[in-house]
């Protein structure tokens, strides 16, 4: 069984180690060198934020990755998201599809947003394709938008609108994943 739940303070060191794995940072804008102190500071700042919802992806009671809803804008009814699976044995296409479709349900039905966006390194064609399989569309490409290690990378901007998800949802059968916020 898969659930999404809030990050616990005693998981910060684990998340810090995940976030610094080369296989994870390869697909992130930054290659951070994190400390437990910086993680704790970030964790405690969450209680004052309404624009960010970070979750642990838990599979069969085992933390396996994170999913974060970011840039939550309640006025314009839009937000963005990103995720990673740190535990390789838990990665699969069926799980990726189920996570994304359940995220759409949560963002559009629970948070009452109108638009969900994501930014993906353009070289990450597999993830772009997964988002397309789920119903997201490419809005454009930001040319040479991120510089990592002296190399400039293009970023593909993708999104799905609530009205499109409402039309697509009946065409998909997927495991229901619960989102817990406290």
C-alpha cells in the first residue's frame, strides 16, 4: 500500500542523504551539500508556509521518496510539483502513473486548483513521456535555463488543467493513494 504523508523530523537525515545522491541531484536544479542543521531549519520553517506541501512517499510502511507540491497560489489557483523515488527497488512505471494521477485528484479536488505545472530537464525524456502519458502537456521549453557544473540545460515546462483532468480521469484505472496532511 502506498500513502503520502508529512515528513517527520526524525526523517530529515534520511531525506538529506537521499537529496545528495548523484542519481537524484542529476535531475534537480541544485547539487546541494546539506547539513542536518539546515534540514532542521527548513523543517521548522514549514509551519509558517502556505505555498509548500512536502510529503514522504511511503510504500508498505517504508519511506521511499518525496513528493512536494510547490508554488501554491490560492488566488490564481495554480501550483507546481516535483518528486523523486530514492529507493530504487520501489521505482516502477505503474507506481509513477498512480502517483501522478492521485496527485491530480488531490490538487484539483482537495486543494481546488485549476492548473498543475512541472519543470523537467529536457534531457529527461522518460519523465517527460510519463507526464504526457498521464495527461500533462508541454507548454514550452526554457532554453539554457539552468547551469550545473558549467553546462547550460534546457527545461521543459509541462502542465495539466483541471478541466482536462476531469475529461481524462474516467479513462484511467489506478490504485488509490491517500494524501495525509497531519
